[in-house]
C-alpha cells in the first residue's frame, strides 16, 4: 500500500490548465459549428452562404482560442488551489492510500520470448 502525501501545486495546476483548455476549445468549436448550421438551416442571414460561413468559422476559431485561454487559466487556478487544500488535509488526516501492482507489458513479453528462441 502506498500513500500520496502531497501533490506538487504547479504540476497539478499545469495538468488541469491543459485539460480545461482543451475541453473549452472543443466546446467552443461545437457551439460555433452548431450556430453555423442553425443560421444556414433557418436562412437567417443576408448575402452569400460562403461569406456567412467563412465569417462564422473565423469567429468560431477566435471564440475557441479565447475560450481555451480563459478555461485554461481557470483550470490552472483551480488545480493550484486543490493541490494546496489536499496537501493541508493530507498532513492532518493522511493522504490517499493506493495499492500499486507491478505490470509486465505485452511488448516486453514478446521481446523476451523472441530472445529465448
């Protein structure tokens, strides 16, 4: 049995920022695509379909990038705070106990079998 006594704040914050940023980016792109589909399906525009679609793709990408940056910042802050809270609580109550098992990967097994022959 192993115990996680503390978590590096910057490490968790970096990982949370990456996860939040990716999720935010893809969610913004989904919203942009659905908006384009809705506008074209309802014919709720004036002018050419190509211009409307191009404008909305550009706006969608910009929205995706801005959303990714904002959600990454939020993820970094949340990760940093969560690691600090965990570290304080782990000192008082004990950390998370996990059981680790040694695993032999199949690629290593195949290499070992080949070398034996």
